[in-house]
C-alpha cells in the first residue's frame, strides 16, 4: 500500500516548492504592475526616502511614509503585530512597498488613489478528502491535510451519516489528522484534540465543536483532561479555562473570600500556605471571563486586612503586617533614569587669571572685593541657563515618586540605587506588585531629537575712494602705485616736471617746474567684498532637555589693585587681576515632543562681537551684541528660519579746497572723498527630527 503512494509523495515534495515559488513570483509581479500604473497619477510613489527602523510596528512605518509623501493608505488592524527592523537609504517608495509585501506576505488593493494594505491569504484549493466508514464494525478512516472545518465535516457527515456541528466563526479553521480503522467516537476525539477543539455529544446524537480555550477541554472521551464547571450554590459559579495560565471564568455574588480562594485554588492544583484564618476577610462579588487567578486574588483582597505572596509557585496568605508577606525587591527602570543631570556641565572658560608686576601667576580664584567684575562677564551666558525639566526637585527619582499616587506608595520603603538605575522597595508583596505595575505605565522611552542648525552670516562691504592730493614732503618722493585695476598712484617731482615740460612746448605757454620734494597722489579706487560664513552643527538631546552650541573668542581686561603695607616704612604693592570677557555665538534649544508628534522649540540665539573700542587701555573691550528668543511649534522634520537680523552702516567723508571742492568736474582736482557702505545679516535655520 505504501509503495503505491511513494511516487505521488516524491512528486509533491519535489515540485511543490517550485509551484509555490512561481505563484509567489506572479503575485509580486501583479503588485508591481499595480504600483507602476498608480505611480503615473501619484508621484509620491517614485520619491526616495531614508528610514532607519528598529522593532517598529509595520502600520506606523507605512503611515510615516504616507505622511511624508502625501499618499492615501488604508491598513488592516491585524498588521499591528508585525514588527519591522530595517534600514532604507535612498530607496524608492514603490520598491519599499513591494519589499514589504514580499517580506511580510502582504497584498495591496488600489481604489483610485487609495492603497489598501492587508495580509495575503493563499487561495484555497479544494481537494478530494479520503474518508470511509464501516458502519457494522464502527471503523472510521480519514486523511485530513490542512482542510477547512466546513469542507472536512461535510465530507465526514456525508460518509458516516453522523451530524457534526461547529460554533459560528470557526468554519474556516484548518485541521489535519490521519486516522486508520478506529471507532468513530475515538477518531472524533483525537481529531478534536489534535486541532485544539472541544466536542460535546448531545442527547440527540449531534457532535458540537467549539474552540478549546484550555488544554483540559480538548476532545470528549478522556475524563482525566476535563474539569467541569463547579457550583457551590446558586450564587457561586466558576469554570477553569486553563490550568497552566491559571485562567478562570467566575460568577459569584456575596461569597466568602475564603471559599473563593480555597475552591478555585484546589481545582487549579495550587500549593497554598495560610498563616492566619481567612474567615475574617469578608465577602466578594465578581463576574469575569478568563481572569488570571493572581488578578482575582489582588482584587478581592484589595480592601481587606489580608494579603498574599507568591514564592516558587507557593501562595502564602495572611494579614498584611506579617513579615512573611513582606518582600524586598529591586525594580530597574528600562527607559528613564533614576537621577537627572539637572545642572549644566560647567565650562572652565570662567577661570580667572591674576598676576603681579614682577611675576605672573595663574590663579583660578579672585578676591571677593572685586567679585562684581566677574558678574559683569557672565552677562553673555545668562540667557543660556540650563533648567531641568523636573525643576524644584533635587533629583529625578523624587519627581517620579511624586507622580505615583500616594495610595500605591503608602506603607512602602522606597530608596534609589543610582548605579543600578533601580528602585529598592521594601514592604507588602501585593503593594510592591501594584507599585511595579504603575512604574511600567510611566517607564516609557523618552524621545531623542536630532537638531540640525544651519548658521548663515553674510557681510557685504563697498569702499569708494577718489581725489587728488598735492604736497611737499620732507624728502624727494619716488614714483610708486598701481593704475589698473584701481588707481592708487604717487608721482615724484621728476615725473611731474617731465609732464610739465611736455606742456612747455606749446607756443608761449611756460608753466615752470616744481621743487624736488613735491609729490602728487592720485586715487580712484572702488572695493567690493562679500564674506559668507556657514556652519551646520548637529546636536542630539532628550525630550525637554536643552542642547547648547557656543562658538566665540575670549579677551581680558585688567583691574589693578594697589595696597600700602606698613606705616613707618610704607611699601606699595600692586596686583593686576586679569578678568575674562567673552564674545561668541551661542544657541540654546529645548525641544518638547507633544502627543501628536509635533515639536515645540524654545530657542535663544545670542551673537556678540568685539568692536575694538576701549574707553581705557585697561578697560573691558566694547561689545556689539544681537539676540533673539523664540518659541515655535513645528512638525517632525520641518525646517524653520529664524533671525534675519541685519546691520547697515554708511560713511561718506571728504576734504578739499574751499569753494573749488564744490564745483562740478573741477572738484575732482581740488578734493578727495571716501564713501564706505557695509551690511551684515545673521540667519539661523533649524531642523528637528525625532529619531527615537
């Protein structure tokens, strides 16, 4: 008999992968044609994207692409279970969708410009089920291989004449079994057990099939696998669903808590130890389906003086104050930190250098009497003071504990272990479990924001200088200068006399000669300049934490202190203290991610420059500063431009011979002029991206 099926088995094993591979290739090709046809009217499918994903739900990834490329998508809810960990760089959207369909067995439908994603279901190919039944000997044989419940039961009912009925919603469940010459009831029992089904035989000889929610419900004949519903009285009902997961159905009203714990625990085969009688625990009313036993205990004992503790699958019951029910556990935080760095990292730029006349010694401190000078130097950095999100708390652990309701922390001793990033909790085991569960609700990943800053500083200058300058120097002047491109020429007496000699040959005209020290300066010069400074730093920071960028220079000014020591032979000492003062470009940004994915940015930009002016050689240098502060709300990956602070200066000076310097044309020979125009503009472009 076996030899008869060997060729068929070999054929199926050899050619099935090829056939399925061809079907899969044809399916992907059809999806590719759909996307290519749609791309003619939806240009977003041909755009390129960059994404880096790590354990991200597939619908979130598809919606992110759709939002960025303005696509209309529909995603079925059953795709939420698929996690994606991929890296796409410079990939076309159409190819990404095609890859997702192939990698995760998806299909898509197109209606107008809407793309619908859903799971791909292989088309079911009906086959001829082999089944036979000897009614006289009650011997049943069947060969089921991934057949639907509806088709298999229809075939079995037709062959045996016995009615098999299934509950609504499981008609498409696939079942597989191979039974050879067994009694019908035994065969049905094993088919149900192998395919996670439960069977009930009615008095009128119907076999009712349902999905088995627990291992002890599978099949119909093995009574050792069955635990019936338990009725203690009319108001106390429970049914064990799963002894492994300890799931039960309960429906009781005003029933003794001691009876609930004892009876359900007995049917779940739970090991229990009771140090105090539970008869004083009171009564409870609960109706629930598939509730875990631990959750049931927590709820019925919540408002009583009793509690429980589970150690190595042994349940200990007693009063809350008993030491045997207390625990000491370490609860680590996975995403948040116990302590927050609520003060900025101190820079060594505020060091103070002091020196004397004779020997300069560097010292990091300064006299208290001159401390007011140091206060003035901190003006530039005052606007960039870093403030913690948890303002008013000495550390983050205090802030987190303040978020937890007092009813959860009451009665618990809670300390922190910074090195292990964990809470050390001592107290009642049931309260510790409630504390742990609440921590899970707030211990969520904190978004990381990548901030790209583009600083553009453009300076334009224009200088025009022209005129004629004649005079007598102390010594004879030699010829020098340039004529092109820009005239700045100085002529000595020898060259000027040659020019004058050229005029003397015209008739009776005799101009004469100049003295040897005579000179002439001719200037006709125009200068234009453009300076563009571009900087593109990148900063990353946690949500609601400030990122700071600073670039600049430092100068020093002197404060001289003179002291007279002694009265009979007074000696004068002089100490010079050098105090720093900074001029820089500083940017402080604090992002805050909202629930809808938008980012609120609190921005401060300060630019200061030394202007080269001092009221005294030892006085602080003059500073020109520009500053702006803004709070804006942007979408993820949006680019905003800030600033546009513009400075313009013009200077027009001239000198010449009175009256002659004002006559048109002639004035160029009797005056000189200088016109200067300068313009500078500062712009800051900011792009914020949520990367985690």
